[in-house]
C-alpha cells in the first residue's frame, strides 16, 4: 500500500475501472461505437505496464471488488485474474463482517431509542450497487445528534466498546470537551473480539468543514431507510450521500479511486434537476470534474462548468495525490509550510466563515492533544501546551535529522506508526489502530 505508483500504472487502472463502469451502464443499452477499438487500445496500454505495478495500483485504490467479477477484465489480465479473485474474496468477507457489526449497532441504538444514521460503508454499497460486498472493507461510520453524543458513548461502552486514549477529551461536557465537540466531528471506539478489532467511528457532524454538508437534523429529516438482512438502518438520502461523497473525496484531495467511483455511481441515481442544484458547490463541481476525468461519465461533465481554473487545478491535484502513498499527501516531512498547505486546502472547501474559524482552531488547538495518549486522562490547557511543544520539538528534530536523499521518510514513519498500533492493540483493547491518529 505504500508503493509509489507510476502514472502509467494509474492510467491503466483508470482504464480498467472505466471499462467496468461503462459495462454496468450498458446492461440495457447497446455498446457505444468504437468499443472494440477502445478495448484494443486498453489492452495495449495494459501490456506496457508490469503486472506487479498494475496490481499495486489496483490495491492502492481499493478496486479489487470492482474489477474481479468482470470476465472481460479477467481476459485482459490473465496473469492477475486469480490474485484479484483471492483479494476480492478477502474484501467481501471483511464487508460481511462490517455488515454484521452495522446490524448489531443499529439494533442497539434502536432499542435505546437514540436516533442514529450509518453512512459510507454498507449503506453506500447498497445505494450504489445493491450489493453488501461491492465496496469491500471499511469502518462503521455512525452519525448521531450532537446533543445526544454522551448518551451514544455510554451506549456503545455498554456493548463493550472503549474509547481510544490520546484521541479526544474524555469529559465531553468539560470546557475543553465542549470546545472539541465544536471544532471536531468524530472519534473512534473499538472492541476487541476473537477475529480482531472492531471499530466504530462516532460522528456528530459529517466533517469539520460543515458548510457543504447537511447537519444531523437535516440528514435525519431526509434519511433513507435500508433493510440490512432484517434490520432497518437509517442512512443519508441519495442527494446527501452524493454531497458527502464529493466533499469527502475533495477533503482527501481525490487520492482514492474507489471514492471517485462512488461519485460516478451515485450520479446515475440522481435526477438532472438534483445535480443541477448542487453544481454551484465547489466540492461538488471539483469532484465531478475529477470523476469525469477518470470515468468519462457525461452526466458529470455537465456539472463541472467547463475548464475553469478551479476544475483544472482539482484534476491536476488528483493526478498527483493518486500516485502518492496511501494517506500521504506527498508533502514530505512536516514543516510549517506543509501544515499551512493542509489548512489552506481545508479552507478552500467551504465559503462559510464559521467553517474557516473551525478549521483554523481545529488544526491549531487539536482536540486529540487534550487527552494523554498513554493514560487517556484529560490534559487541560497546561497539558495541551506541553504536549504540543513536545510534538513540535520532535517534528523539528526529525526534520533536521532527515536525509534529503531519503524519499521514503513518510512511508517509514507510517510503517512505524502501524507497527506501534499493532503492538498496542495486541496488549490491550483500549489501544488500537486509532491510537496512532
């Protein structure tokens, strides 16, 4: 997952995804003119990319489930067909486990009488494909009313979930707890089971950049109820799911093709009127431009307002982030300039002044820094300042000691964090993958 991809491997992967998505749309239509020539061109493109590089790109962009089931793809990639099938089976098993957890948590909240919604994950797979396993693995993202957040935490803890230390203030109604709830939008709870770690990402807002997205009340009023093997689960409406998919992909700078494909598939489920109403939102317009560049979906091209500066920059940014390692923005070691770049990107996603204030405070007074990473106890202002100063000195030390010729420093740091999280989760269910955030 930390392999740096080549542009050739990325473009070949996009070509495969485009082929499958076009064939999904052609089930009730005739193939377009030139389909045979396009297929020959794609085969030539694939032949020019080493199979190892192509497999790395497919895994990096989480497309195993999309590609493995199409017989035409198997014919184009005979060397990778069995590997893709095995990887897709693993993703499907993980998705089934996620579906089981989704049902359990939805039933838990239903019995307690606490309204909640599940977004992304299994509901999005059902909305876009009709299949539980079509998107593969993921975490359980739960959205609750901000006023009932403490109740939701107590409820999940009663089911064996625990909060991760060093992620968020434990006292939600304290001064720093209330600030963190205003500036932040989620934290994770985990539960250790026989097969590993189960994680619930508990949200009270869909993002800290909230202008382009509905509040809980708005989302709940328009929610869609899905039947998940006998358990009703509330989720975002198609319009809200599309808005969130665009905003979520934009926040990550379109670094994952699976998220871009969600936008493509959702666009086919919406009316032209709905899409037209949304096109003035920057996150929608830019994400539609990126998705169209990847999939050639004409429905999305009409929402990009041509080749304006913003859409061109979005496509260029996506082309860069899509060949960088997973969850790494390609910025290198931490510097004040890199920090400012990340903050500036978040500010561009909204035209709301309150969002700008929220982003600036979130990245300056990080909610996670109000909790001790080792004990989970709240730090208060003094502990926060000491934690931030220590972390700043560590970052500056890493920067001064780094070798300028070492282009893999970010990947190595990510590997160390993953190894640390694995050791912690093995020692205690309280410390999981989310302890590294």
